[in-house]
C-alpha cells in the first residue's frame, strides 16, 4: 500500500476515532452490530439485485487492490515489442514480422498488428482499434457505476435501520423512562452514521480511484493505437518511438480533469 493511501486511511480512522471519543462515557453507543449488518448486507443485496452477479463479484474481488493502490503496469515493454515488429515489417519481411508478432504479449497490440500483416484497410483497422477502446471504456464505466450504486444504497439502508429502531423504540414508549428512550434512539441513529461513513469514506473514494485508473489505462491504449497506425504506414521505428514517448510524456503532465475529454473521443 502506498504511503499516500496509508495516510488517507489513517486520517479517516483518526477523524472517526475523534468523533467517537467526544463522548468517552458512551462509547458503547457507537457499537451496533445489527445496524452494521443492515447497512452492509442490505447494500450488497440491493447491488446484486440491480447489477449482474459476475460484475459485482469482480468488483468485490478488486476492492483490496484498489485500497492497496497497485500501480498500472507501464507500456514500455509493449512499445519495445511494437518497435521491434516495426523494424521487421518496414523492410517488407512479412515472414519475420509474423514471427515477431507471435512474441507480442499484449492482446490489444497483437490483434492490431495482425490486421497490419493481413493488410486490412486502414479504416477497418482504426475502427477495430476504436471498438476495442470503447469496449474497455464501457466495461470499466460499468464497474465505476456499481461502486457508485453502493454509495447510494449505503445511506439509504442506514436510514432504514434507523427507522426500524425508532419504530421499536416508539412501540415501547409508554413503558420506558427517559434514559431508556435516549439509549434506544442513539442505538437507532447509529445505523445512519454507518451508512454515511460507508458511502463517503469507502465507496465514493474507491469509485473515483477506479475512474482515474481507467482513464490512465485508456490513455495507454490510445498511445499504443497510434503506434499501430504508424506501423501500418511503415514509419521509421525511431519516428514511432519519438511520437509515442512524447504522447506518454504529455499524458503524464496533463491534469486529471483534461483526460476524460480526450478519452471520450477515443471511445466515440
């Protein structure tokens, strides 16, 4: 886990602990296992009902990786393989290029260069590459929507748990004293707190982080797409390398707010 992620998680824990410690004599009021089950269980059940099971399971399995902030693998290796293929293909050695094609590990690059070897029309090649980019964008946006859905459901089920607690409290109002009523109300209200914390300190930050990683991945694929199109036109490998390096450098320096606009054009 990166230091920045550790600091954020530690800061969140400190904020929550500070709020709890404001009332040290009533620490037990912040523990409500049935309310936590209602919030987490209800959120998961509603998410499974609203989204495909396989997609939800994939998101749940990927959450630990998002918390660890594992960096995306770079594309230097893919670029090197693409340039090696370009040097073979440029001298009209199709057989050598096909042998080099078999060594390419990235499916996106390999599929694009296969069309280059087959001399597919340029419009068809570009259309296929853009379709692959659009597929990745659509799949990743669906994952982001699932996490955002959880962020919507969590406060709703927190409120639901609170309402059940209030109903239970009001049903015995005539037989309870003020102290018992206050304790019951605090017990009921804490489920709303659980829902707000889950939405704003877990699900929403994870959705933003996943969206940022998706943008980074699509920028990488767009860079490789440009390289494939240059190979199609038999550009010199040195020229291809310079263009791809400049694109990667520009993508690194660009602000996060400018990336989605470019990616929308890619997926169009």
